[in-house]
C-alpha cells in the first residue's frame, strides 16, 4: 500500500554476521529455522566476519559486490540479514542488490503476521508492522517531492511521504485504542477470576520448546502445535482441574526468542500481561537443546521487561523422550519446594508429577480441607458461601455443618478471628469426598 519497492519473492539468500560481541551474536541455526518458518526457499547461506559495522551497508563494499553477483547467479528475490538494519542501510543494500532486503526484525514480523489468528493478535501484529514501517517510508518512494496538483490543489500541498506518514499515525492511533479496549476486557476477566479465587498459571518459554504440546496434554485441548518457530501466537486459556487443588486457569502464551524486537514486546504487552498477572509461571525448557542455558537467559530477560521475573517459577524440562537415561522426576530446592520437573509432553510421561508440583506450589497459601461449624455459627457459614469457598456440605449427628472448603489461608484466618476463635478449632480430622 505504501511502498514502491522491488517485488518480493521466496528465493532467499541468508546473510549471517559474526562479530566479537557475544551479546550481539545470533544463532545461525535459529536464523535458518526462522527463514524456513517464514516460507523462504533458502538458496544460499553466507557468513560474514564483520567486527566494525559499516554505516552505509553494515558490511564491507567487497562483500556487497560478492552478494550482488550471488543474487544474480541464484536469481534470488530476497536477501535476509540476521541483524537489525537501519532504514538507510536497507535502502542502500536494496539499491546495490536490486532486490528486496529484510532484516531480523522484519523477518520475525512477517512470521507473526502469518501466525496471527484472533482479532487481537492481528491488531498487535499490524501495530508492530506499522511502527516498523513508519521509519522506512523514505526508502520506498521515487517521487517523494511530487506535489499534489489540479484545480483547488495548487499551492504548497503536501508530499506523498507526508501524506503517508499522516495515514500511518491515524491507523496506529486507532489500533492502540482498540488494544486498550482489549486490555480493559482482559483486566475485567482477571478481576472475575480473582473474585472466584481461581489461580492463573501461564506457560512461558523459548519458542519451539513444546509449550502448546504440553498445554494440549494437560487440558485435552487442540491448540495448534508444530515443530517450527512461533507456531503459536495467540494466547489461549483453558480450565484445568487438579485433584489436590481444585480449578485453575492455564494460559498458553507466545514463545520468546533471542533479541525479541522491542516493537513486538510493546505491541504484545496486552497479551504478555497474562503472564505478568499469573500466580505461577511454568517455564517450559527444551531439555534436548544444547543452547538451553542461553535460551533460559533470554526468557528471563523478556520476563524482566514485562515485570514478571519476580513471580514464582516452576521450570519444566520438556522433550524427555529425546534423552537417554532420564526418567520423569521432581527436583526440589533446599526447602523441599518443587523447583523443576522433567516431563515428556509428547508421550505423557511425568505429567502426573507436574500436576503434583503445581498443586504443591499453589497450595502453600491455600487451605483445602473440611471445617466443622456448630449450629450457632450460621453467620460464619454464610460468609464461607459468599466467598464461593464451599465445595460441598453435609451435616453431623449434632446438626453442625461439615464444609469442604477451598480458600486462601489469610481469608480463613480473617473470617474465624472476627468471631474471636482460632481456625484449628474447626478443622475436621477427616475430609469430605
């Protein structure tokens, strides 16, 4: 709509830069997987050792000439850089190669655009794309200084670039208003869950770690899962019942990746807020991945950006079926609390241990048991019902109520202390079924 650029295509040359800074280094294998996930037909992979990036091309002029010849030889229609390019560098490289040039951010945005399914997801992708596009309008037009003409339009007028920038600003403002409405709807849903005392557990982790497969195995859902990067983009929530805990809400979220573009973090903040408002995070880790420690660091960095790094986290080492000699197990910290669980979402091994670990961590602050209330405490009984804490009720021989309850211990202590009593006076020795 806004660009007069060389036509795009699927035949792509990948350019991977190797520098001295380990923090800026990208994974070449991950880069190729990203390109394949976007649908590119990779015809060549070129490694470039560049320790001092060029302001004009990022790479040296000799390598630019070499790539230009390679583009012609392979009849490539697209050159993708595993690095972030400035708008001027993209423009200069497109002129030199005479084909489209895409950087790492543009590649990830394209994958997100393909994966978005819900209305909210599409809005968030469009917002990120428009904000990325707004800095790159200059490179695309060949007639930026052309003024509007005709009867009634002569005079200063406005350039095509100024017109497009205004259109972008209007559209970005509209999308942000819609996303703000989505954010308020999500907050209303969260308030409803808090009133019902239903815990929220979110799956987070590096992309392609098996989050959606694990989500399907736990909830018997059919969320799309595939062996590709960013197979799942839109958040999905399902109710999950645990025997020792009761009901909780499990959320499957978008996967993270090394150097996730900040535009995406900002655009998907409404979605990621589900993670930052969780009672427990399940950090799903690919146990078979040699670079898993680096991936763990990247996930924790993104969680820090959205303010979720201080939440309780249970590490879930997935893909146990790809490891030899490892059995499902719960590993605990010095206090005996579950710290990590080894499972296989594909064949179901260890899922019972995972449910047990979740119940233990969430149950620390919950009272799940039976209270015996004498007949004279009808008001206290009514307060338990008002909180929605009563799961079932029977009566003993003396006419007292036996309430099977589930509620935070702080609420139990508060209600009982108002009557001038102690909670342990009412806890029955047996549990109602």
